[in-house]
């Protein structure tokens, strides 16, 4: 006895062509050239017991090369 499954037509989901809409392949916005010392910022945030403000985060900012 031959058993065959009923075939359903293939549909293209939105995830199949996700990256094709990107002009240069990036999935994020272009960098603003800011680099942060994140390890130090995270440790300081844990000491404070709260998220850092933007002013506090600026103290952990370094210039990109």
C-alpha cells in the first residue's frame, strides 16, 4: 500500500526574505561613533541598584578609533 501526504502549496513568509529589504545588510542603525566601557558601567549600575542616567553613562564613554 502506498501512502502519500497531501501537498500544500508553498507560501513565502515574511522571515524568508527578511534581510533582502536592507540596503547594506545591516540589521541595526548605523553607529554614532560612541564606544562605552560597558563592563564598568554595568558594575557601577549594580552597585547603585538602578539603571544609569544618561549623564552617568557619559562618564563611561570613550572615543572610537
